């Protein structure tokens, strides 16, 4: 499965393909080791997700931007 390292601006900064039995936790451990940083600081800077989830989230964001904020319900 492909995993991506995403910065707070939702940009992919690294990616890796690992066996499917590793899981998201294993991918996170891999990236923490690659960055050689403490777990707490890692979580403040990056997030790890599957490439499939990243693409799905990106599609949703693009659809929201396409339709604009007129879909928001105004509060009275």
C-alpha cells in the first residue's frame, strides 16, 4: 500500500510503498524514523495517510471550492 507524508498545507512531502500488513501506524513509525524527530514534534508538522485517502480528501476539497461557499447555510 502507498502511504504519504503530508505537511500542514496539505502538500505531499514524501511517499513510500509498504506491505499492506504494516498499516497506518507502521507507516507513521517509518516516517518518524526517516525524519529522525520526536513523535510529538512530528505530529505538529506532518500527518501520515494512505495515498488513496489523500486523493479522496483532495477531491472533496476541490468539489467544495468548485461549488463555492453558497452551499453554506447561513445562521440567523
